[in-house]
């Protein structure tokens, strides 16, 4: 079943800081659910173009959204803000307070990509990635949805065999504000005369419970199969993860078939036979790694959107690819992942499933027409190589002229 409802996660308790040991933490919200946000005539959207190819793909996406709004009779106020390297240059902060305030005051946030060679040698607090982590934490975006759906027209762009990837449709639900990414204590100290580096892999019950609920909900609206990934044969934190996920799913998601898999095995199974997976749920670091792996099943990172959502308030929607500084400003970037991220935003945050579907179908139609940016062009495929601007225009034209399907939100 297609997951086609708008989504927010309702808040009951305020989010506690993940920087304190679990015993000292206030439980985070445990009563999460996926709900439709009411459809409106006018939305305030924050656009975060970021770095590298970000401004180009944002421009292309903006044009598509403007055409979509005109056609469908609603408005989107698209206001830009700074994040990443450009924010470091302008404000000496990878995610300035002003950007955070603007994001929190919007209905939703659409982010392009961040980072570049220029900032690679900066101290950690002045690196673009720190801005991204700060945004996730400050906005309480604890659930990250990363779909990897193989697109028929691009099967040959995958490095795996056609029979392995054909029909693959996996959703990775990654916990995004906990784990070794944010756990304390952490640091590099001198112990017994040598430097020792350490981080803390830590999850509280309530943090696991709320991501398990999101995953249960997502799985029940997709194929009904949920695979929880951990390293419970070695890690205590994973044993707790496994126990809590089992409890939540067996009590409240009786229609979901739950299985467990160790992360090393999952990494192998994703390449061996990815069609066995429907929805995967995992912690932050395992999800970081597995979602990159899952994305390569599809062939190009340039096609993959993602959604990061919290208990309430705006979500952040972004392509999973990086800022590709090597091709920035050359009109070679692929804007399709950002356009598909806008589709996820329409579906999950703005209660506009029909418009989301229209964008998804326009992307499919553009590929069907044989138009390709460089990253998805194969030698001898007979397709036409076009730039980022032309790809945006082609999608906009289709959005203007295509028939819209009647989508009923579930
Ligand atoms: C991702 C990225 C980030 C992460 C980096 C840029 C901090 O790899 O979104 O997957 O590790 O979460
Ligand atoms: Mg990553």
C-alpha cells in the first residue's frame, strides 16, 4: 500500500536533551502518531539552498513549485535562509539562530545540500555538518524517512544485476537525534600519556519507543513488514532497542510483521537480495550507513529524497545527495531528488497528496521521455543529456500539462 497521508508526530511531553545520561533524562514523547495536517490555501516554506549545487537545484525546484501552485490554486511563500558553509561565511555559524527561528515559524522546510572543500579543514563547530546536526537537534527531528525505490527507467544505472534490483522498494526509518551522534560523554582526552577518543552509544526507552511507533505506522501503511536492525549480539544498547521495539510493535501494531536483524547481516542482505525488505528501522549511526547502501540499489544518489520529522512543528525535506562542489555552477546537477523531496513535503507536511503524486509522476514522465542529467546518463542509452535548468523546465512543463490523479489520503 502506498504511504500517502500527511504526517506530523503529536507531542505529549517536551523533548529532553540527549546529552544527559539516560537515567537523568525526562522521558521523551512516547505517544507519537502519523496524522494529516489540514490542507491550507497558503503555506510559509523556508528554503535552505546551502552550498555547492544547492542553489541551482533550489532554483529549479522553486520554478516547479511555482507552476504547481498556480495550477492547483494555492500559494507557497518561499523564503530563503542560511545553513552550512554559506552560513559560516556570512554569520560565522553553520546554523544561525535567525535560520532556526525562521524554520520553526514555517509550515515546512526544504533543504538542498551543504558542505564543500572550503570548509573541510575547519574546527568541528565551524563545519557545515555541524549546522545540519544542530538543525536536527534543535527542531526535534527524531525520525528520518529515506525511501529507496528503484525506478524502472534507471535500472541499468544500478551497479547490481537487474534481477536483484528490479522492483526494490525499501524505506529506511532512521532515528536522527540520539545514539553515538549526540551521546555524552564524548571527546579526546589524554589518558596514561596517550590520546584516547570516545563517544557514547546511548538510547533511552522513550527514544526507542517513539521511533518504533513511527516505523510501525510507516510499515503498516506500506507492505506491513518491519525489520529492526541492531547489534544485540554485542551491544547492551542494542538489546534494549530490540526489547522495546518488540514490545511496541507487538502491543500496538498487530498488523505489522516484525523481524530483527544484526546490522552486519543487514548490510550483506541489502546487496544479496534487497527485495526481502519493506521497512527497516534502526538507530542513528546504523541508519546513516545502511541508508547510503540502500540508496545505491537505485543507481543514483541524484534521485533520492528524504524526510525528517519531529513530534510537532515543521519537518525538513532534503535530497540525500551531497553538495557536489566539483560540478557546482556548471548546470550539470540533477534537481530530481530535490523535486521529489518537495513531493514528500507536500505529502507528509502540507496535506497535499494529490500534488505530491503529480510531482512524482512528472519525474517519471521526464525519464520516460528520455531526458537525463549527466549522473543518470548511460553510454549508448539513446537518451538526451540536459542540464539542471532544462530538467527543471521540463518538469515544470509537465506539471502544467499533466492530468492529475484523484488521490484520497489514507
Ligand atoms: C546524512 C549525512 C550526515 C549524517 C552528515 C553530513 C552529518 O551523512 O544525512 O546521512 O551523518 O547524518
Ligand atoms: Mg549519511
